[in-house]
């Protein structure tokens, strides 16, 4: 099957199921939720046991941008439908409304977030704007500034709020990363404006905040206070998954400080990756994280899995679930960080900023 068909099937199938589930409920919503959770995990493990290799690198072509634009536009429609479904405006039963919250939130957290991340790295303004507005709709617009200007520059250092420290729980990390990325991105944008001698009103944070406020107002006008609550809830759930991806993909990894005071260059060793087939397709190769940090502008079909890069023991969504249980997470991941630490040419390159490795 051509790469275009594989990516389209993995990403658009849950979107179509949600489109049906938001109005019809029942089996459609159940199918959407299972596709994004149980089915994804089972097919990943089944394909791995059958010896299936990760999808090969493919030339992106125009289809990659077309799929990303389609997913972004679908996101806005699904967000509106999700808010309507959760508030009961589409006539769903109480249990269906609860299921709709989790199913729509999972799609936005795993697919919409991954796609928006891809779009903000594109070179064309319309595509970047689409990605930016996906984040704005999820009340996380500052990520469009903080991610390329802070995270990519300072990843795996104490200066990056989105790099998880060794022994830091996800819950502690999430609050630090949200607030820290907002402040760091704002500082980066102010510095950029000052360097270029541009007025403060050109700061994109105005767009992020005003855009989010306008969309929340629309949700309130359309569905009342319940619509406002549903929008905030879905955005918070999706954003929590984005922060979880950052947590899992950089946990315990750090760059060494060189004698000149600078940090060593970013390498394959500074991101965790996952070779699992289905979840990687569904998340537009986001689990191929080392190559993304090495080549941020590379379109998702062309990302590779460098052989020496650290590999997660399970698919990214499964590891995200494990991270919700800090003790089990440390038991699984800390020994792996320790082995990277021991095998690194410069041990401090794999050491975590928080210090000693906890015993499993």
C-alpha cells in the first residue's frame, strides 16, 4: 500500500468514526474510542510480533501537505461537533456524552496535536497558520512560538521547560511545562521584536490570546455555559496529551555543557523514539523524534529511525499511559536512562538534570 494511503487510513479513519459518532452515538463512538486506544495498541504489538518493520522513509510529495491541511480543517469541524456532542446538543445519551468527551479528546490529543506540530514547521505561511490556529483552538497557541524558538533550541537542557527531568513525575512536569513554555515563548517573541525594531502589537501572543478568547465566546454563544465548559475541557484533555508526548520523548535525557559554557549539539541520543507501525502512522511519525530534532523542517513521511537513537519499550500512546503511574514509569524507564548514561562517550550527555538515578 502506498505511504499516502497508509497515513490517510490511520488518521482519517478515527476522524470519520467521530463524525458519525458525534451525531449517531452508540457503536460509532465506541469504535472511534477503541480505534484510538485498544485497537492501536493491539495492532502495534501484533505487527511487531509478526516481524513487520517500521514503514520506510517516503518522498513526501504534495499529498503530505494535502493530508495535513485536510486533517487541520477536519479538526475545526470535529471540535465544533465534539462540543455539541458533549453538551448534548446532538441528542446523545449521558453515557454517550461522556464517551464523546474522551473519544474526541483522544483524537485531538493524538492526531490534531501531531498534525499541528507538523504544520508549524512547514515553510509556507498558509500551512503554518493552519497549525497555529489548531493550537489556538486548543487554548495552547503559545506552543507555536515556544516549540520552535525554545524547545528546539534548548531541548534536553535545564533551559527548556518541555524537557522532563529524571525522577520528575508527569503531573509535576505538566504544570511546569505549560507555564514555563508560555513564559519562555513570550520572552523569545519579545526578544525577536526588539532585535528587529518592530512594535509590540506585532507579538503573535496577541493573536494566541485573542483568538482563544474569540473561539471560547463562539462556543458559549452556540451552546451556552455548557459549551464553554466542554471547549475548555476538550482543550485541556488534548493539551495534557501534548505535554505527555514531550514528557515521554525527552524523559531523563540531557545535553552536556561544554568547556566554553555552551551545550553540546543536539544528537539522536536526546530523544526517545518508538518504531511501532500503526501508532506512528496515526501520529504522522511523531515517534520518530530524534530525526525531527535533527531536521525540524523534514516532512513527516521522510523522517527516519536512526539506529543508535534511544527506543521506548512500547508504543508512544502506551508509554503515555504508563507515565500516569509514576512508580511503574520509573521502574521501567530509569534503568534505561542509566544504561544510556553508562554507554555515553561523555556520561553527562545522558545524565538527567535532576541528579541521581532513582532505584527501580
